[in-house]
C-alpha cells in the first residue's frame, strides 16, 4: 500500500486523506469500501483471525499462490487497494485496536446483521463519542427496522424478494437471477454514494452521521420504469425475455450465424432500419411504437425473416452504416480482450504477494482537468493477504501514542 512507515498516506485521488475502517465481508460492504479505495481513500479492512472475509473461501475457482495457499478469485474481485488487519473483536485487544482506528477514521463501514455491532460493544452512540465526525455506513439485507428487519441478506434471496427475478427470464414462468450478484453490487454503490454525501454534509455541520441501505432498498431503487408501471399504471410487469416491454423493435434478433441486438428508440431509427432493409415503416401494426409494441411477435418475426440470410458481421455493418444502434453479445473473454474495454482503463495490473502480477477488472470512473489532462489514479494495489498489514497498522496506531499504549495494556 502507498503508506510509509509513519502511517502517512501517499495515495492520490478525490478521496486522498480519507481513512475508511472496513468491517464488512462478502460483497456488498467490500464493494462500497473498494469504491472508496479506488478514489484514493485509505481503507483498513478488519478481518476475523484465521478465516478472514467469507469470500476468501468462496470457490472454485481458486488460484494457487507461491506460499502453497489457494486464493479465491471471488475475494480478488472486491478488495483491491485495501490493507488487512486481523482482529478478534470479542477480545480486549481487538476492541482496543478498533477503538483507536475509529478515533482516527473518517468512515466506518459494516454489514453485520442488525444489532451485531452493538453486541460487540460498538453501538452508534459509542462510535459517535469516540469520533463525533465519523460517518458510519450500515448495509443490511432487508433494512434495519420494520417487521422483517433482522433477516439475513443474501443476493439471490434479495433478487427474488425485491421482484427482480420476476422481471428476468424468458417469460413469466421462468424467473431468473441476474448473472452477477447485482443486489450486493448495487447496495455497495448506493452505500458509497451515501457516504460521500455524508462526508460533504460534514463539511458544513462538523458532525458525522449513520447512513443505512440494504439489498432490498437497492434493488427497489433500480426498478425504474418497471416500478412506475405498477405504482402509477397498476400494471404488473413480468419477465418477457430479451425484448423491451415499452419499445419495439428493441432487443435480440437472430440471423444466420447467431444474434445481434438492435435498439430503435425513436421513430427516426425505425425508419432508417426499414429503409436499409426494404421494409414498409407504415405497414399494418407497424406505424407507431405503440402499435409495434402491441404487435411485437409480428415485428420480431418480420425482422428475423429479413435477417435470416445475413451473417452477424454483415448485419452489424449494415446497421452501423444506416445509423441504427446495434451490438453483439460478447462473452467475458471477448469483453476483456476488446480494445475499447482496455482503452477505458477497465483492466488493471497489480502485484499480488503470492500470485505475482494479476489482472483485475478496474474502476469504472475516470477524472480529467478542464483542459483534458487525465488525473485518474493509475496505481492500484492487490487485494491483501489476511493480516498482511497487521503489524504496520498496530505500529502506526500505538507508536508514540500514550492513549493507544494504555488501551493496549488494558
């Protein structure tokens, strides 16, 4: 990590100089903390001795390290740019170290089940007494209160409970989970967003506050137009495969050697599509978007008949020339080998203590000065080994600090 022997943080980025204490595990909380770390914050990840974050054992796949231990790629996905210290929070020593970290921190993040941090001896009131400027992020499965506030939260369960699976799949009888743990990722994103807002407000008030979100809230928060279909129009959305419920043609269409995706988001694009392939834009049931939505099976059948003798490459070329938005369906291998992906800094190389140089998906934000000079932080550190920074963090906390030495003795 970019911290010298005195604990001085030498990172750059919008959040440089911000200290985050990361008590989270699995994915939602680690995602939030990693987003802060990507922006330059110093993130100290507190883990259980011996086992560490749950995701250290989530595999396969595992990758063998030079020390003989296997590393879970799941853990590597959400813990870059962090330091690790192992603390038993049920012990006096572990609580003393955490208390000292809290005194110095700007942010504390946790995603225990509601009430767990209180039972460990760190209720919100004590955290505020230790550090009135502390911003606390608490992520739960279904909320911290309400009739089901104490439920454990796992992503697939939340995807089902929050309605997302009912919108995903080939049809109403085929509910499907999204192919990534989207509830976890979204709650991490919302959590980081809330923390940064609270840090900004702290500049005005001088005090921190508690930010709460949940897997349930985060998924409901992205229902978008599907939510208002019910809340306003009283229409219950259902899964309908790879075609948009409110726009046509907008979805996946088959051709001779596979499929392409087409998005005609307005009437002009529909007419360009028809002009390119000799179709009648004002034909029966085709003249307006509302008509095409009502006759979606006919629209799909017409286009797939038109594309039946075309290869993907030729079809995409013609769509591009016509100015109709379109694209292929890539595998992840193809995505990471794509020049466009690499041009956006979406892959980063890091030096792992036991794996050597590994390549990770990179942060999705870039920063520029008004004259176009890029200021995005480009140095990234690998996800840490368990307790990799334990000694240096303890030395930083206790060295020359009479209060810290007293806490350690007690």
